[in-house]
């Protein structure tokens, strides 16, 4: 009985983990630049690409993002699962993604398990702009990207938010 319940729960978990979800939110911001009124930002998080989720899954994600026709795409970390994998192959589908205001990435904790530079280099080779503890202005809207490791040092995090360099 217990084994059967565990099996059903495991199968449900695997199916649920590979189901792509889109949640639409309307965010009202005071002083939102006119260029962004009615604009679409797509936030992608926790894909955990690697040995379990490969290029096929990545193609599905990129296709879904293309359908959304987002003005900009923000990838907020845990793009990878931290395992040894062919990063360039996993990122190949991202090369076909286009968003008028760009595609941006910042690390999550899984990219910090080892030297994050190998992940950042692979992401950049795929044509995705890495926000290295930096701020960018996109048509009047400021986006700040702070890597996961720097979030855990409050003084450093505050300094980055107050004086993040404008790339």
C-alpha cells in the first residue's frame, strides 16, 4: 500500500515538474515609463536544466516564451541544476529567442554551487545578457540583477542597490 502511494506521488511529481505554467500578472507602477505601458516582461525561474531536464525541455520553454511575445525576458536564476552537463547544448535553443528589449540573466543558488563563471560564460555564448551585479535601463525602466551569492551579505546587497553600475 505504502509503495503504491509513493509510486503514484512520484509519478505525479515528475509530470508536474515538467508542466510549463504561465501566470499573468498586471503590475501597476507609479512613474512607469510610457514606453512600458501595456508592455510584457516574462520572468523565467527555476528551470534546473541538466541531466533531468535537457534540450527538449529547453525548446519547449523557448517556444512558450516566443508565443508570449514578451518585450523583455528576465531569467532569475537556477537555470541549471548544478550537475555536470553540456551547457552549450542546453542553451542552444535560447539562441533562437528574440525579445525587442533583450533577454537578461542573473544567477540563483544552483549556479553558485561551483565556480559560477562557467555558467555565466555559457549563458553569454547563447546571446543572453548577464547582469553581473549591475543595473540596466531598458526604454526608461531600470532592471537590477544581483547574483544569489551577494544577496546573503546585506551590506554588499545594499551597496549594490544604491550604487549599481549602469551598464
